[in-house]
């Protein structure tokens, strides 16, 4: 899909597989639009890296998505419909799986500058390495279905929204440039 020629909406979902560039694009998009950025990973994890129950997770998202202006970035397919129903713009990053896996491997070795950690969650190199490398394996396992699933979900739960599928860093740059000032 082509970069926007008109202003985008006030409720934006950014989805894609691990390592696709969701956080990077979302930070740039937030800087350009001045919309508040919601990093789903920061909301998901409870202290000590404990997971919320499915009901807790859904409720927490409903609370933060109740506002009229936000960018929600993250990859939680089980609750994607919640975000899509409220979105007026959906961006799916369809980055090649091998690039996503390489980025996850790299993140496992060195945490990117500017990365925030959830409250009460310590980040050890060993844990990061295991988590990110499992993410790289997940990229390979889901290489042919993840972006297609997100687009299908968008057509079912976000048909009212504008959908943009970006397949490269250049397409992401062009998308941001197309927003104007």
C-alpha cells in the first residue's frame, strides 16, 4: 500500500513480528505526530516478569485504548482485535523473516539504546539472549503466516481503518515522509 497522502488518524496500531521495527517506527511516528506512544510490552509484564491473566491483559488494554489519541505498538495477536476495533490507522510491518530474526539475534547480544524495561523487571544478558533468540526461532516458524494473519485480522476487526503494509525500511521512511509536517 502507498504512503499516506493525507493526515493519518489519531488512533494508530503498529503490528509486525518480533524484530520487524515496530518500536523504531512507532517512536518516529510519535515524534512526528506528537501522539502518545503505548509500548504494549511495558504494559504486559508485571514485576518479576510475571504475565497477566488473559482477562487482566484485555482489561489493561481497554483502559489505555479508551483515549482518543494514541499509537499502540506491539505484537500480541490474541488481543489484536481489541486494538483494531479502536484504530483508525493500521500499520503492518511485513519485514522479511530473516531480517527480523537477525535483529532479534542482535538484540539478544546487545540491548538497543533507548530500550525501556517494564517496572520491576530486571534485564540480564542471559535472559535477554534466551528471550530474543526464542523470538528469532518464532520468526522462522511464523515466517509465512504472521503478516497475512495481521492483515486478515485487520479486514475482520478494523475494516473501518486505513491499512498500510510496509515491507522495508525504505517504505517506512517513505511513509513517514509522506505524513508531512
